[in-house]
């Protein structure tokens, strides 16, 4: 299976590392903003083609699928273009930065029948899989999720510290992870949501602090705090408060309520969430099925974010 990776930033490189571990997969093309570093990246991973125009890769008949790790504002247009070209597509989170564009992507997937997936990696992190498996087995019932997403990002820099050509967003990226995970873990839709945001940064044009509260019909709640002003520790930390246990998830690591680490190494074939999401994408294409984290499955998170955004602007 021949894959095109678009976007050579921090997460694009994570996908390239992951794809290199999957049997029967060839990285055939790498597309980036600047030609020289893109050529260097392509050479490192053995890709025969490198360029700055995604349309060139989409025109290649031997390309089967595309992974979009490009700036958020490009996701919808590029996702539609990929499906119009007959390519399966994995779009890094979020699939788009508006509900209308998200709905257009879901409609295009239904029209084409291609595998189209959103990069909601929290569904795949072994720590969250461990909790999910207990919920599915009927051994656990979530009462509340308390989540903190904290970074120190007062300039446009990527996760690897390199300059960004675009501006990240607390709602249409980082909150998306938790909003989707909350509904995925509870198996319910969010029916009540309230969001507040702090002042808009004068240069970046985004809110640097945000709080969101959600509730499901059965009364499960989620409290989410987000900040680009936090000077460490950085990352997202999830506390699952359940009927009989408490868990704390830190990316791919899991701890109980007494901060004793839980071994999640046997939950899946890897402990790397990016690798697991790429494996699901490839497997769904090969098996001709809907993947976990399909665009359609992730659309409710976009609907909730649309409600929150309207609260901010009303």
C-alpha cells in the first residue's frame, strides 16, 4: 500500500515513524511547505517523490491513501481533494475548523465510500483503551472526567519547538480530543455544554485560556481546563472518576488513584498511539470497513464545538 504524507512538521514525522513499522506499507510521497527540507525528509524515509503541491501526489495513480498532518485550516479542502481523487484519507485532528466543513467531509466520504478517518488518537492510546475495555465489559462506569490541557505557547511554535506557519487553537484542536473522548468513553452524546474563554491574544488572535463543562443525559460530567499560558508541566492529563475506581491517564501511561502505575503494554500491539491509529487506518482500507475514529463517528465532537464557539461569540 502506497501512502502520501502531507505536512512534515512534528506530527507528520511521528506518522512517518509509525508507517515505517507497518508491514506492506510504502511511504511513496512526502508533501511539505518548503521543498528542500521536504526532499530531505522524503530521502530519510525512502519516499521516491517529494514536493510542495499536494495535487501532484493526488494525481499519482499508484498512491492509495493520504495522511494529512497539515495546518488545521487546510484540512477540509485537502481532505475533499483527496477523496475526489479516489484516495483514502486520514486527517489529523481536527478534521476541520468549522462544523460546515466537517459535514462536507462526512458527506463526501458517504458519496465516495472511501475510508476517511480523523486523527482522534486518544481513542487509541493504550491508557484510554484500558479504561474503555473495562467500560465495554461492564466493569466500570464513569461518573466524571476531569481533564487539564496545558501548554506554554505564546508564539507560533510546533510541538518540536520549530516555527509554525499557522496558529493553533484551544477549541478547534485541543478541546476536540477531550470532547470526542468523553462521548466515546461514556457511549453518550453531550446534551449540555458550557464554555468560557479568556482574553484574546493581541498578536495570535486566539484565546489563551478556556474552560468547558459537559454533561450527558445520564448525568456523567466532564470538566476541561485548557491554557497556552501554563509554564509546565506540559501536556494533557485525564482523571477518570468512576463508580469503583479512579484512573489518571498521561498520554500512553496510566496510573490508579493512588498514583501507582498500571502496565498497559499488553493492551495492544504497540504502546504508541500514533502507530496504533495508523495501523487502524491501514487495516480498515485492507478490510474494506469503517475505521474506529471515522469522520462520521467524530462528527458529534465537531457539533459540540460549534455550540461552544457560538457561546463565545453570542
